[in-house]
């Protein structure tokens, strides 16, 4: 098989760069021809993948959720499956797909799937339309305080890993005011002030927070999590519960489902998905069933 390989060299404090050649060698050892499509910037790597995708039997991405989104935007709507080796700081997609966080175990699983189920499993994805255009996303789109914290975390050098998101929250929260949102979905509508508005396909975001515990990436629907007009002190108390999914029992947290929805706000808001900026509100999100095939085990 001809395998395209995209490695984000800066992912996981440059751990991905150290695994780069070893992953290529292992794939070659198992009889695959490897086309290394990696680049020093995401735009060039995506362009490389799009040029080559018609001649690939699979595309393998190595890094965090950002490189998963890159791979998705190269293969969505094609029959080329996507393989993931998690080496980022968050790896929420890998968590949702049941892919081992240890890169060696993830590579073993990938090699096994290439041999025994090379077409991958049909998996839903989010098609996101904003003022910046159309983009595919995989895990969770957010446009509340979660997006503001995401933006702040992306600019922070320390701390690394799972501690970066709480640290960013601590800097954002003191001056944050909840905007008023209007969410229009297929079959329901919601309007009011909210601290969190998240549309989840995989169920995870922020490097290990189970924002939508009931979300599944192959049911044709997204879970829409709306945290109402929750104040700063109550949010601090609620925040730790997000890691285990216990926040959904809070009376001001509303979880609904939708195939397609639009979100507007009364103040300028940014939308982030898979930890990446995707555009400004207004945003329209549509779940596209089977938009991508993922080299993963059934969950």
C-alpha cells in the first residue's frame, strides 16, 4: 500500500519529530511504500496531502488534534482512510476513537488495521461554515469561554500538556462576561446568555475534558452542550467535573442533539474546533455521516 505520512514536527514538545523517521521505517518494514508529505507549516503539509491523496491508499498523521484536522481536510469525502498516531498535548480525537495514547501502541494498532481492515471505519465529521469559509472538523467546535480559553492556551508556552487549559482559564475568567447566543437547530431553538456553547462529534475537548459524554462519532448527530448564564465562582466549582463528564447533571447545563445548526452571538465571538481557529461567528455546523474513514477499532 502507498501511505502518505504527515508529521507535525512541533507536536508534543517536538516528540513527534523524534518519532518521525522511526514511524516511516516501521511502515516500510511492514511492506508499505511511504510518501512523506510533512512540511514546516500546516498549510504546505495540507497542500501536499491534497495533491497526493488520489494516489494514496491511506493517510497517516502524527501529532495532536490540529494535525488530525489537517488530515481530515485532505481526505474528507474520499475513500482514503485516515490513521492517527497521537503525539500532541491534547489528543482528544485519539481518546474518542479509542486509539492508544502511547505512540508505539498506536502504531501497532495502525499496522494491524492496515492489514486486516484497510478501508477503515466510516466516521462522521463536522462541516463548519463561517465568515472564513468552509472547513472540516472532527472532535468539538466551541464558541463560548471555551474558545477564548483555547485561544489563550495556544499562545502560552507554559505549562504544557493538560495543565495549560486550566492555567489559561485562570487568566480569562476574571474579566469574562457571558454573551447572548441564538442557536437554531433542526427541530429546536435556544436563546440566552451562556458561558459555554460546544458542538461535539467525538465528545472530548481541551486536552482531556469529556464535554459531551454521550457523543458518538458514527451516529449522524452532534451533541450540543450549552452551559447557561453561570457565574465565575460557580464555573470554577463546575470546571473539575468536566473531565469526568459530571457537569451534564448541573441544572444550568443543557445537552441537546442536532444534525445541523447555526450559532450567532450579540458580541464578536471566535469559533475553535480541534484546538484550531476556524472562523468568527456566525457559524453553521453540519454533521456529515461517514464523511471520513478512520483506521480504528470499533467502539
